[in-house]
């Protein structure tokens, strides 16, 4: 589920969105025309990943409004990663929509961000004009984490409210909380219709070892929108960050923008 590739930052206007108390969200924003683009990063990633920066440059060239931000507990935002939940991170996305954007928006969600974009779109149907999921991972806390735990890990989670797991990309082990799992169950989407009618595009690599590529097909089946297109890329992995992946992402987004602009 991680999407933690890094790239050199570009020059969007940086800012901090205060959400009450000590909670803050770090963001970078470009002024431009609508529909705007909002990028939602993956689990244990942040707003400085290569896809986020490529999208920022794409929007700069096109004159499109753009926002990328760190969910709480990630990057430069406040909070601890291990205390976060899907509901909290989805609320972060809604707060960014409400406070940092105007008019129709297209949400681009990478991995976990693909789940969050769906939840944010359900909360703000009148603001979200389109969705682009990149290796979208709805329901991953249940299907890809909890269901993969051994009996011993599940018992540890119940007993200690946390379990330590190895990082798939060789970084330090990290903690999965019982709260993350239980909150995730309140936001599962792949067990019934998903009431979104906007145009939706999904790109998934067939060599994805983190999120099964068939997740994109399952998601398509549950979305009630008639305008859903799925691109399965035989040679691509979970990160979708190779040059040809970036070109495809931009081409698909370009088509989605034209669709929304002409609707």
C-alpha cells in the first residue's frame, strides 16, 4: 500500500491549513483554472512523491489549479502516523476540498489515496467532477493487512492494540493499530454499490505486489457510474512511477479533463 518514492520539490505555494486544536495539514497549491486537481498520496507516503510533483508540473503547463497535501501523521503535517485512521485521513481530504479549493475538482488518488478519494467524493458529490485512481486500494486495512495477519498477530493486536509489521520497501518496521483496523471497517466500499456517478478512470499495474490488479476490476463493478474506464498495464508495478507510467497518467488525466470541461 505504500507509495513512498521521492523526488526534488517544485515551486507551488506552500502553506499550512489549521484544522482546530494542534492539528495542521501541510500543502502546496497552484492557482489556475477549474476544474482543479487535488492529489491524495498513499499510505506512509507524502505530498513530495514523484507522481504528485509530476502532476503539479502538468497543471502548471496547462494552467490548471492544483493542490497536493500531507495527510495528518504524514510528511510535514501534524500528528503521528501510527495514530491515524482512514476516517481521519478522509476528513483531511474533505477539509482540503472545503478550505483550499473552489468549484469543481478532479481527485487523483494513489494507493490508499484511491480509497480516500472515493470517500471524499461521497462526502462532496457536488464538488467532485471526476476521479483518477492510481493502483487504488479501497478496503486495504481489512483485505490486505488484517486478513493477512497470522493468528498470533491478530491476538497481539487484540491484546496490545498494536502490532509491528515489516516494511515492504526495506524501511524500518512500523506499527498497525487496532484503531486503524476497526475504523477501516466503518469505511469499507467493496461490499455494495458505490454511489458515485462522475467519470472515473482507474490505472493499475499487473505486476503490483501490494494491491492486486483485480481490485480495479472489483471497484469498477461496485461503482454505479456508467463512465468508468480501467487500464491494466502488464509491465507496471504498484508505484506506477516509471516514465511511461507518468506519461500514461498525464494522458488519462488530460482526457478526463476534456470530458469534464465539455460536460
